């Protein structure tokens, strides 16, 4: 049995412990396994950990649920992605509330160079479907990964358009990978496994519930460079996704529609409130994102820095080795520093111009 994975999954079964608190536990204890082996007195000193939560961790009576999930994952060739793993999507990791663990089935690169989410109403009009097809077709030569939620309407139209044009497409679903909702999209989901995939943070046996889908929407937003609302009422799931993307400092775009069209009210509202850029074509999107005929810049050579304290040198070497932005918790673990000690050195390095702070507690050289 993979004990490491057992404890990682186990974290998600602790009552009243969300993704942010789970990361705090790991930051203080050092690893998922260490959380379950920590003494109760020390657990109670960790922020937001009370008597009931500490007792649940100590008793470990939830690990049988984690063991069952681990067996399911292994039997069905599902790849678990822990937030400290190198394969965990980097864009999503930048979000403070990113899931502690994801479950992924597919072959698409979740760190693709360019990722665009297309979202919208489940009651897509012919205009909405036409715009999906035209957008995706216009992106076919730009090496873009298309992300959506596999729901009726705009989601399904986006996935189908991607498959038709040969672009990889990933669906983020609001349930475990032991089922498919809606059931009518099972064939579509299977086709996506050949050039794309299915992604979720829900375990198997998760019951369908309305609150699952806003949680799903934050993954769609965090995974992407940009979110495009194709059609939407003034309120709905697509608008939630747009708001989340806006809060994550992602690019948000909307396709305008007629003033009296109920399924364009949301798009027009986003544009009116300056929460979304107006686009009418794939070229508009590519130009807005700076992806039109963009030439790749050569990577800068890592530099060595002098006059650093040993712990600061360790932080710099960790970032140089990874070669990409890292979450503060990842740095703490790899540099073997406490959160408080690390914070002091990060601030010193930032003032010295050696590293920079990014949204979502991320740092890079």
C-alpha cells in the first residue's frame, strides 16, 4: 500500500477541513503523513484546528475511506495529483484555494503553454454553438488547450468543436470519475480521453449536489489563462466562473449579443461592468492575449547571487532547480524552513530584487 498517497487522500476526508486548512496542516507538520501522526497537543496549536478536528485526525477513523478511494484510483488508471507534486497544474497552484488533490484521467498536458476555458449557458442557442465552433476553429493553429465543464449547451459544444479541430480538450466535472453527468455525455467523455481528459477534485461515490458545480468552476478558472463566456443569462454558473477568474486575475472575455436576448444578458453585463473584454472572433482573443504570431523569448540563464545567508542560498537554489514559480508551502518543504523563518528570508530576497512575489503566495526568481 502507498502510505504516502493514503494520507494525502485522507486529508480530504477530515470533517470541517477545507483545502486551505489542509495546506496549513501540511505546512506546520511537514507532510500529509506527519499530520496524522502528530500529537493532539501540537495539532491544537495550529490555526483553525479545534478539539473536534484534532480528535478526528488522531483517531484516524477516516483512513478506511482513503484506502477505498486509493484502490479505486489504482484499479481505474486514474492519476492523483497532489498540490505539492511537480505534475500538479502550475496555474491552479497559484490560487490560494486550489484543491489539495486532483484526480485526472487523460493525456493532455495540464501545464500546456496556452489554455482557454469556454463556458456558458446549458440552453445554448444556434448563435452560441456557432460562436463556439468559430472560436475553436480559429484557435486550431495556436496550440491551445480547451477547457470546459462537460455540461449541456456551451460546454458540450466547446468540447465537440475541439475534438473536431484536433485541439486537446479537458472537462472539469463536479463529481467523482466513477460516474458521468449528464449520462448522455459519456461517449463524448470517452472520446476526450484520446486527446484531452477528465479532471475533478471529487472522490468516487460523491453524491451529485448543486454546490459541487461552483466548486468545479473554480478549477476551470484557475486552470486557464483566459475564460471566455460565450452565452449566459445575467446569473448562472458561467457568471460564477467569470467572477472567480476575475478574482484570480485571469483574463476574462465575453461575446456580445443582442440587448433583448436573455442568453446574452450575462455577457453584455460583464462587458458593461468592465469585468470582461469584448471579443467577436478568435483573432480578437489571440490579439488580446498577445498570442498572435508571438515569438518565444529565449529563457534567461539562472544567475548566482553573492552575499546571501545560507538559508537564502538554499531558497534560491530550490527555485533555480524547479525553474518555475513555486508556492510558499513548496518552498518551505524543499528548503526545510519553518513558515515564519521562510517569510523573513523571502521578504529579504524580494527587497534585494532577487525574487518576486506573485498572486496566490507564489514566488519566482
